[in-house]
């Protein structure tokens, strides 16, 4: 187990080193100098099992404004109650896409917006069956970014989902907190 942790840390640090791109501030940065990779990875085990993998790619339009696409995969397993109070088990695979814009107000703080569409299993109104449909989300908010050498860094984002639907959304509430890395 100790060996696995050491190898994982080495790979993470190596990946972060490759993510540090430098360019001459006097020269016009290339397409690749303006491109970055990041995303979120989270997991929870217990009564409710959640595994979330959400990579993204960003492009800096200006030194402060960046935009880009992302993809999401979530695995959920747990138990819930239908509208009649009956308990049922579920095992669900959720996938989708997103498009975001991030504006750095200062080097550390940023405003953020994102549109997301996820293919989600949710119960019908009478609770008799599960249906799969696209569920939209429109998030606004902001966050903090802490550089970790070069362009790599760790971010924390707090978002409000303006299209939150209590019955269909895979999120517990309209308030979503995300943490992730950028390389």
C-alpha cells in the first residue's frame, strides 16, 4: 500500500511539473501557451456511493478571461424514497457535457459561469419507473485559485444552479461546491 501511495504521489507531481508552461511576456503566446487542462475528481463511499470524474480544457482568450468545454461522468449507488414513501435501491451512471467561462477578478479570485447538460435517471412522478433524460444546469458563482508553481494550481468554486430541479437533478441542492486542479 505504501508503495502505491508513493508511486501515485510521484505521478501527480510529475504531471503537475509538465503543466507549468512559461512564455516570454513580451512575445505573443501560442495556442498551446493559452491552453490548460483541469477538472474535478471526487468520491464518497458509505450509504451513498458517488464517484465523479469531470475533466475540462480551457483556453485563455485574454490573461483574465478563459472559456472551454468539459465532460462529466458520475456513478451513483444508494437508496432513496419515492413520493409514496417506499424505499428503493438505485445504481446509476450519469454522463454529460458542459461549457464554461471564468474571469479572474484578481490573480486569486474569479467569477465563473457554466452551462451543463447531464443524462440522468430519475423516477417518474408516480414513482413507478425510472426514466433517463437530459437535465440542464446553469451555474453562476465564483471561487479562489491558489497557484502551485507556474500555471498549475488548486481551485475551490462555489456555484448556484439557477435551473435546479429537485426531482431530476443529481445534485442535493442548488448550491454546488467544487474543488479541483488545473495544469
